[in-house]
C-alpha cells in the first residue's frame, strides 16, 4: 500500500542519514535573549550553519580559521581555558570565516565571569535621583572580573559539549582528516560540523511580543516568552491566602534569598556560590526557626521569600513589591518591619561574614536605629561559634540584592548578609564554573550516589541540600518530597527510590513575571523586560565533506546523466511506434 511505501522510504532515508551523520546528543546551546533595547546571545541561520572543524590549541592558533585556512568557514572547537572574551570577540569580528563555536568545559580557569562589572545597575535602588554618588557602582565595583561576554550578540551558533565521549569523537575526526602536519595541504574528505539553533525572535522585546500577538492562525506560534517563574513564600504563622492587602496589627520580617543564576549557556548555570549557597542557608535557617518558634512564639511574623529571576533585573522581588503596592499579596509594604537577605555566603576568606546596609535610608533616624538594633542582635547570635558578623563601612552601598527593590518603594530597615566586605569573593560570578567544585564539594571516590547523599562534607552540614542542588538532583531524598508529575525534571539517571509522603505546609508559589508584561509596557525603565526567544529545534552533528572539485565533478556527472536520460527518453518516445510495433504478415501469404 501507499502507507507501507511511505514508511519504507522514511526508514531508507533515516538509514542513509545515520550512515552520513554522527549526531551529538549532549549539547547545550547559547540562546537569544531580548530586553527593551536590544538582543543578546547566539543563533544559527534558519537551515543551520556548517563549517570545517578546527581544534583551537592556543590563541595564536586563531590565525588559521580567521585568515590562513583555505577551507572557510570553520567550526572552532576550543577548551574552557580558551573560552575568553578576547578570543570570542576576534571570531565575532571575522564571522564570515567562522561558522560556529563549540566549547568543551574542562578545568576551571583562575577566574571567569561573563556578567557585567555592575550587575542590575539600572534596576536597583542606586539611581541618579536616589544618590548620584552611588549610582552605577561609582564607589564599589562589585564584580571587577566581569567581562560582559554574556551580554554580547553573536550571529553564529555557540554550543557547549556535555559528554566526554562525544568530544573525543570530534577530536578524533579532526586529527584523522583536518589537522595540518608539517605545513602539508589537507587531504579530502574533511571533517565538518553542522549546528542548528535558529531563533524566532529578533531586535527587542517590544518587537517580539508584537509579532507574537499578531499571529491569528489556529495554532499561533509564540516568538518569545517573558522570563520568570515562581517565587516561593512561606510564613511562620500562615495568613489566609485569599485575603489580600494590609493586615492590622501585623509586623513581618522578610527573610529572603534568590533562587536563580545565569551563565553564558543559560541551561548550564548552577550558581553554587551565586544563589545556591544563599537559599540553602535560608532553608536551614527556616527549619531551625520553625522549631524554635513553636516552642516560643514570636511577636513578629516571618516571611521566608525565595525570589526567582533576580539576575534578570530583579524579576521576582519587583513582582512582590508591585503586588504589595496594589493589594495583590497577603500583606502590604506597611506590614514589613525589616528585611534580612542572605546573599553569597560560601566563599569566605576568613572567619567573618559581613553585614551590608543602605547608607541613604539610614539617614532617617528611625531606620538607622532599627538597622543598628538588627546588627547588634545578629552579632550577639554568633557567640561561641567559629565565625562572626562584621558590619561594613557605613558609607558603602548595598551589593546587588533583592532588598534594593523594596527600597525603591519605601525606606525599610534591612541587612544583606554576604561573605564579601567589598567586591565579590566569587571568581566565577554567573558562569558555568560556579559549581560544586568551586565550593570544594567533593566526595570519596568509593562512595555510591546514595552514600554521597548521606555523607557530611567539610563544606557544610547541610550536605543533602548541597548534594541535591549541585551534584545529583535525581536522588532518593528529592524524589520523596516531589510530586510524581514533577519528577521528570530531575536530570540525572535514577539510582535509588524511597516512599513518597505527604506534607502539610503553608508554602505557596507566587507568580514571578515582571509587571511590565501585565502592564503591556515592553520598553519599561522601571521593571524587567527580559524575554527568551523560541526556537524550532536544537541539533548538532558531524560528517565528512568531499572536496569542492569532487562535488562539482559529481554534480557535472549527475547533470550529464540527467540530460542523457532525457534525450534517450525523448528518442524512445518519438520512435515508439517503430520500436514497439509488432511485425504484420501479408494477407495473401500461403503455406
């Protein structure tokens, strides 16, 4: 039947493709992000980009793909030590000879931060109107290692390889076919790579949101999606979750941390020091405080708030402030007594952790007195411990923090707890090197995954949470507390299982999408406007490519055969009555 013929032809095509291509299945692409003013990230052409593979062994070796190599464009494979802004910008400026870049994350460099030197500088509290002397990190450059690579735009695809075996296959293909030895010319066939990562969105957020809204088809295609997710909130004493607005005679302390992190390869960001250290510390504090307050209830309530999307201009915290101001949250800003935020706390250079406060709001005597009291209480709580809290210089501004978004709304007493006194201790801020190894989270090699889960490391006593968030998310502990429909997001192979159990909790998920999208203000200067482009598919593969001369010869022979077959067909068609007529005998023939 026709269906069987179709299935047979598909199987034949798939078989041919498998013989030609080696698919690379463990890759992470750099994708396109957009905001109110521009676009950043990477993409391929709509049909994918193809180039001859060149393994970069040093920065001086760039001369081959950028100028000397006779077979452009090139697909450049480089290890993490060569993934620098200097090298990437040289390839960007010679993009006609570069088809794409593939990064092999190996050993961590001494330092690498593709973020900016002044994170979220345009959406924090320190504006020209709040205090021009503190705006744009004028007094303290928080991330001096930042090179801004994540905020560049590349018109070729950039992928990261996650599987060592695939890396070895690519390198072996290169050494067998592409490597120049003693200056000798290359012999065909050459090893090539093709990368597909075409992005639908272009220009900026306003443009992509307009194009998404103009699709009137029965199956509309979203060009881009607002970045965001959900904040996680929990009160020590729960309130009615359907009763919004001000609560009379209620005073609430907000204990906050951020949930998200960013890297050049967006899906490859772990944020061990940047985010995990803070929210794991707050989770441990929440558990301890919950037990303590049950024995001795406190006069003030505590809201544990975990904000999502903070790296993208404070999406989560700005959403909570917006909801509080518009009676769309269970409390309002007048109920907020003070804020304690836990920032980066895992990379200490000594025994001190530092207490940061806002010098501008402390010009108000009431705020100053509350902050002073908060500092004293925190410092007294470390008695008998192996670390201490030290207050930073009174004139120094707050580091990048969710607290800044609350200060934009009103003067609120607050402290940001961090392991750095001035600029970040984090050498890998918002990069894929900010991982478990950065926190020295290592385990004896002879332990099974389940034994590693239970093993108490030197890094921290909250070892199970660190293990789950940084080493192996698909573990028995996480499985036990997650709903069955959510278990697919656990990325690592299943190892062990435990019985699931129900928990009665007041924890709530609250929408963390920038108010700019509710307001339709896609060029907002007040709120985050970050979106992520949609794409059809992501794919990478390698194959052998013949020489141009052989390709032209093959094409020529094919054309010649085509025309010859046409001529033969024409001749046979015109002479068919002669060639295929039967010979007739005369009627008067006698035997």
